[in-house]
C-alpha cells in the first residue's frame, strides 16, 4: 500500500475511533451480550441458543449500523470542514482518497468486530463454563458478518460520494434491507416470465445478497458450514465490494468540488 | 487529459469485470448452499408472535412476504411432483397470523393443503383448520364458508360437515343464494357426483386465479369421464346379458341400439373399449383425478 493511501486509511481509523457514537455502540453491544444470560433465565433449555442468537445478531447489526453512520460522513464531512481541499491540494489522487477512506472504515469495523467477538466468547464461556470445539463455528458467522461490513461500507461510501449524509443513510439502509431479502427477489425472478423476469433477475444481481451471509441460525444449531460456501461467499463479497468502490471512485473523479 | 480518460476506461472495465465476477460467485454460492434455502431457514423463527413484534408494525408487509414464500414453496414442490409439503402449513399459518385478513391465503392455501399429493399436501384437516381460522378473523366473508364446505365434501368426504358449513355461510349477509342450494344438495344427494361437479363448477366460476381454474377444469373433466365410464360399463353389461359375449368394438354396441355413435370423452377423444369389457380414456394424463370420486365413495368417514 502506498504511503498516501495508508495515511488516509490510518487517519480515517483514528477519526472513527475518536467518534463518541462508536464507543457508545460498542458498550451497548457488550451490554447486550452480557445481558443475554439474563434473558435466557426466563426460557427453558435455551440459554446457549439465546446467547448465540443475540450475540451474533448484535455483532452483525451493530457493525452494519456503524458502517452506515460512519460511512455517510466520510466524504461529506471532509467537504463541510473544507479539509478535502487541503488533502487534494497535496499530491493525493481522488481514487486514493476514496480507497483510503474505505480501508480506514473497514479497519475500524474489523477492530470493532474483534472486540465484539471477544465479548461474545467471554459471555459464552460464562454461560457454558467451558468453550467447546463446536463453538468455533461461530467464528464463521462472525467472518460472514465482516464480509457483510465489507459490502455495506462500499455501498455507504458509494452513496456518500454523491449525496448528502441523510440521503446516503436512507439509501444504504434501504439497500441493506433489500439485500437481506435478496433470496426472495431471486425466487421471484425465477418464477416470473418475459420482461419482468429479466428486470427482476437484473435487480436481484445488482443488489447485494446478504441472505447467504447470514448463517447465525445454523451455527446456533451447531450445523456445519461447507468450506465451499465460505470460499464463494468470500469471492462474492470481495468482487461486489470492489465493483461498488470502483463505482464510487468513478463518481468522485467526475464530481465538481468547486 | 488523455491519461485521465484512460484511467476512467480502465476503472470502468474493472467495475464491469468485478460485477460480472460477483454474479458468477453468487451463482457458485447458490450451488454450494444446495437445498438449504430461505424457506428452510424461515422456520427457525416459527413463532408468528415474535415475528409480529420484530416487524415493527410492518406485519402486513411481512405477511405478504410469507404468503409469497408459501406460493413459491408450493409451486416448486408441485413442479417436483413432491409427495411431502411439510413447510406449507407453517408458512400459511405464519402469513395469516401476521395478517389475519389476507383472504387469498385462506382461499388458495386451503386448496393447496387439501388436494392429494402430488397435486397438494394431502392435509385436508389442516386446510379445515386454516379456513376456520379465516372465518374466525373474517366472519363477514361468506366465501370462506364455501371453501370450508368444499374441503369437507370433496377432500374429507364429510357431507354433514359440508352441509353445516354451507348453511352457516348462507346466513352471512350478502351470501349468494346458491349457498342454500348447496346446503340442501348436501342433505339430499350427499353421495352424488353431480354435487361434486356443481362444487367444482362453483370454484371455476368464482375463482379469478388461472391455476385454480385449471385445477377445477381438470376435476370437472375427470368427474365427467368417471360418470361416462360408469355408464358405458353398465351398458356393456346389458350387451353381455343380451348376447352372451362382450362387444368387440363400439360399432357392435351401436348395432344393438345401446349406443348412438362412438362415445367421446370431455376432450373429444373416443373412449377405449378393452377386451375384458372395461372402459378407459385415451390419454390418462388429461384426467389426473380419474377414479378419485369412486375411491372417495368407499372411504369410511
């Protein structure tokens, strides 16, 4: 990674870490994970299941929320504070600025996910008294959540590169919701006919598919996740994110900043 | 300037390449997921009460999604000629819990549930439970009583319960007068295939869905063919009593005056006369419910 890119990446990370909202969310997630054993007191024989569902869902959801709320301000905040002009007046290319912002936010999210994972496993250890080999499958679900963040960060950055923070948040959240129902959209496309089929199929591939990245219910029931699925999901998330980041770069390259 | 254009073109090419790659990767993801699909995962959340809370007030939207999933599930199983439709009732139950006024789910869902496999789930009792739930939630919708009477009569072979359903339905303000007629027919001609035909005719006339209309037509054709075959075999017995042998062809029957012309099935194809005096249709695939009525008559309900 060149020095300009790494400088923007690290600065984005530092800025995000200094952000109070970020700390609040981490504390909230840790509280939620810690309270899961309390929730399970009111149910029978579900202690571990509730903890896993609450913990993994929190990691995924809060990661996405962080990605959206930090991501929407990545470009607009720099324009608002006029720091963007200082950056771009130096020998920094626009694509380096966007890519640096992306990697910086991803770094923040990866660190967040790591902290949340630690909290989750501590809660699991407290609940069970021991960590079993089957508990390692939870890491696959967390890894898939990180892939989800990869895509969500790219999407937020794309919207952030041309619209206001509020609209970027609305668009990103809407796409996240659509992405969670991507399987339904493709089932619909498969059953449709004629032009509707083509349109629905196009839309189904254009929106992110988060359905295949959600394996929380399966790992909660100790179900095996195929190696192939991990590999293909990784390839999908990387390629899709790359396509979206390139689109963001193309838009930002042509944006009039005067 | 030239360099910038080149960079943009490269970036655009990369974008297209990455997006195309993501489509292929997603297809590979689908293949590796195999049969494990959304529908199987749906039931990890079998509680509609929990779903209703999670929907944050958008339970109507969620109900539509569940109803769509039920239709997709039924459609895909139907195409596979499946003998089992395990998730159909839970999906319908969740959809109708989320939105108790989703009438189509009761009307068509009960048809999907009641028919024998592979045409349906073969669970008429669950179909009855679904319609009764619909009636509880929508007491003014008289057509649900028709659906209830229909399932009781056709799929459960319980004319008394069917009569009760038609009678109750006829008391709902706005119900068509033929609900009373149907109740009377249940009482008088409970084992009459003509009554069954009248019920299917009712479905054909009242349904706006193409696939339901098609099913009703197949049932009507099969019933008509059943009645024709019964009548033809009765006449063959008369021929045998008169001549001491079975007819070699339809022409032999015509000569004795027992028939006027070659008998044709509802699809205008001539019936087949077998050597043992039995009668069959030319193309059985056009009559998937052939013999069902006779089978139903013998069921000890």
